[in-house]
C-alpha cells in the first residue's frame, strides 16, 4: 500500500514520519508518496526521518530532502536520529541527535 508521510516542524527540525498501512509497499507506491510531499522536504531546516520501512524508501526520502542542512534517520536502539548527510559544519556524519519530540 502507498505509505502515509506526515511532515511537521518541531524545535528547529523538519520531522518526516511515515507509516506503511498493512506493512507492505512497492517501490512505485513509495515513490508516489514521496512525490506527493517532496516540495515540503528541502529547505532551511535539518530533516529528521522516522518510520518503519525499506532501506530504498529511506533513500528516496533522503534524496528528496536535498538540499537541506542535514538529514538524519531514527534509530530506536539509540533513541535518537543518526546524521546520514550533512552540508553544515555543526553536524557530522554519525552524530546522534536526541529526539526533539521526546
């Protein structure tokens, strides 16, 4: 099924949450969902991505977020977001950002 993607701004970050109804989607369905929201992804705020889904879905969201100061993906084991792409010196790859909504 087509994922549901919700974008909100919180504490100086653009938070992107996605959910896949039924837990199964195709690359085409995920790409369609990203296309629906991609204009709202890049901008001046760092992007935090959170959702349970395939690696290629995360790749699509990261690509659609460019250019942005930084993109990080949520890791529940670390209870934070890990920086995976950065264009600013105050963020480094591998840095863990605490969840701003916690």
